[in-house]
């Protein structure tokens, strides 16, 4: 009896091993297809870097024909859709990629970012939150999540998430700027200014941060700082007529009429129809007399 039982046990074990082997063999064609598809995506990315957009897209299409369930190929196709200003199609591809790789924080993050670009804030928060759960130490993801929460009006939660993002990504300008805007929305102007200045140190040409700091300085009555920030702004965008007019207004407020006149004149040279700049120029010349 013992020999029979042992023989049966060995037979069952052999059958189990054969089944496992069969399952592994069945996966080989799919693994080979995914490997081939990944190789085509690498080629597509190289072609894209070389500026060969059409050839790159052709490689992506080939990669998807080889392995339609390759999430990497789906994500690469989404990037092409974004570049071609077809955001809805990009979102559809990213949804497929996220479904194929539900535990991949990168796939969920990209979907959240694409939804945010479309202004679909609630959905963006859902997917960015999922990405943050999968990768809780990613400061950039947390900063993007905080920005969307701020957009949704959840200031307290946005500030909490932004504080953590700024700690995790101390050298990322976006994370520091996001913290600044969250603090500003929460009424913490000194804290907001501190974070925004840190963001500007990391990225001196960030026009959005410069203008936010200029607005904040104006609210605090620091006219000299307003002029400094707006001067930086027009250096970055020297052909922006409204920017020169705004600088002219700030120079007038700072009792610097001669410089204000020069700024208004520059604005008018760029846009002769700018009535506000024409009126400002007249006031500046009157004050300079």
C-alpha cells in the first residue's frame, strides 16, 4: 500500500511539474513579443530625439502590432498624441497602460498629468493620489497632487501635501513654487514668499514665480521689490508690450517717472494701440517735469 501511495504521490508531482512547465512554455511567445516590442520603442525614442517624428510614430505602431498589451508602447503612443495636440486620445492610451500596469506609479502619474492638462481636476486627483500611494516618496508626484488639490479648492490638504513634497524634492523648483502658492492660499504670506524665493533661486527664469512674487510684494507695499521683479520679467520677455506697461505703472508708483516714461515708450513701440501705455507715458512725462 505504501508503495502504491508513494507511486501516486510521485505521479501527481510529475503532473504538477509538467503543468507548471507547460504554463511557462505558453508564456514564452508573449515574453518574446514584449521584448521585441520594447526594442522597437527604444528605436522609436531614439528617432524622436533625432527629430524623425514620423519614423518614430511608425516604430510605435509596429511595437503595438507585435504586442498590443505592452503598456510601455501604449504610454509612448500617448506621448505622441500629446505632442500632436490630441489629448483625449492620449488619455485613452494612458488608461489602457494603467489598466495593464495597475501597480506602476509611472503609468498612473502620467494619466493624472494628462487629465490635469484637460482640466479634469477630480479625475486627476484620483490618479495622482494612486500614484502617490504606490510611490509615497516621490516629491514631484506629491507636488502635482497638491497643485490639483489647490485647483479644487482644498487648500488645507493642498498645503499639507505641498509641505511634504517640498521636503522630498528640495531642489525641484515646481515643488517649492507649489508650496508657495499653497501657503499663499492659506493666508501664510511670509511662508509663501520664502518658498517662492527658494523656487526662484532654483529657476531664475520662471516667469510665473517672478510675477507671483511681484504681486505679493505689491500687496505688502514693497514698491522697490515690485520694480525689481517686473524688470526681471521684461528681460525674459522683452517683446511683451503689456509687461513693459505694467513695469511703467510700477515705476510711477515708486516715484521714478523718467524710467516709467522709458518703459511706457517701449510698450508703445511694441504695440502702438496700447491706450494704457499712452496714458501712462503722458502721466510719467508730466511728473518728470
